[in-house]
C-alpha cells in the first residue's frame, strides 16, 4: 500500500520485463526466417512505424508493447494475439516483493 491507502500497481511482467510477448515475438520471427530489420520492414509495409531498434527492445523485454502494435505483429507473424501473449501460461498470482 502507498501512503494514503492507495494501491501500488506494477506494470511489469513477473520476470521484470516491460512486456510478456517479446520472447514469443523473437521465437516466431526466427521461425519465419526473418531478421529484426526484416520484421520491422514488414510492419512498416503494413503501416506501423517501427524500426529494428524497437524490435530489438521489444524482444529483449525492455520496451512496452501497445495493443495496436500487437495487432500488427499478429498479422505480420500470422498468429493469434493469444500466441503472442502466451496467455495460457500467464500467472495472475500477485508478485511477491
């Protein structure tokens, strides 16, 4: 609890990463035979303004991913949102500090 009785929210994955999809994106990108630069190019062709550095940071868990980016990533990688998020393995248990 924060001072004044407010709740503290944590915007990080249990691993401490800024997203839960980065590892899956890297795995799917490699399986598709794409470099980070090629994936960024495909996303740009679909209308998403993203570069290789953004892909690198997403895959490393150092960058947050918006819902809009998830839509484009799912389309380009030809997978569902659930596959990107790997939702069946996400724990909803509170993070111990």
